[in-house]
C-alpha cells in the first residue's frame, strides 16, 4: 500500500511505545559501521539500551517538547519530536522505519514545522550526524550547517522576514 492511500496520523508518545521505539532505533541504526560487525544479540542489546538512554535524555533536556508517534493506517512507523521556545523551533528527532522512508512522510512533517517557523518568525534548528544522508534532505529544505562538532552538524533554517 502506498502511504498516500492510507492515513498518516500523529499521536502522543506513551510508555506503551517502548518496544516500538526500540525496534525503530534498531531498524534505523543496525546497519551502521560499528553495529553491523557485532553479533545480532549484542547489537540488539546495545541498540535497546541506546534507545532507552536516548529517550530519557530527550525527555530530560526538552521537558516541554512534543513527543509524537507517526502512524500509517494506525500502525506506528516513526517518531517526531519538536521543541518550541520563543526563540526557535527545534526538531529533536525525526525517525521513520526504513520501509516507509522516501515516500514524502518526513518531507510533509518538516514542511509543517517550517510553515510554523515562518508563521511565528523564528528559525528552525536541528542536529544531524556527520555522514548521515539525511543532511542532504535537510539542505534541500533550506537548512544550512551553522557549526560542526565532533560527531554532528548543527543546522538551521531561517524564515524570510515579513
């Protein structure tokens, strides 16, 4: 089924999503250098722990953020976390299961955040891992690299001033 023919919805993340979030992190990260060389059991254990620690960190650092699950026809397929302050919108995380990537879902979600940034006249910021192909996706949306750290690029989209 093409995603355009099904309903993409967002719902708040709950504690019942732990297993799905572990599966999401595993599906997105398992092929990365450093993980793919490990035995499946070890890779699974490490990625589950990473999912747990990452979630705890996001909720601690961004307590007022919107933590939502992306669903397609009622099935969870990703997560979208956005923090909103008076100075900026921060896309904390946009992860979609590989099977559902490159179908416009992430593009649609990002365009909605950019529209909100334009409406309230604040920049949209995010961080992307160096070497992550998503950097090109963000650049096509108008994001530019502002700073490069040891492992991530800080990127920003700035609205046209009214």
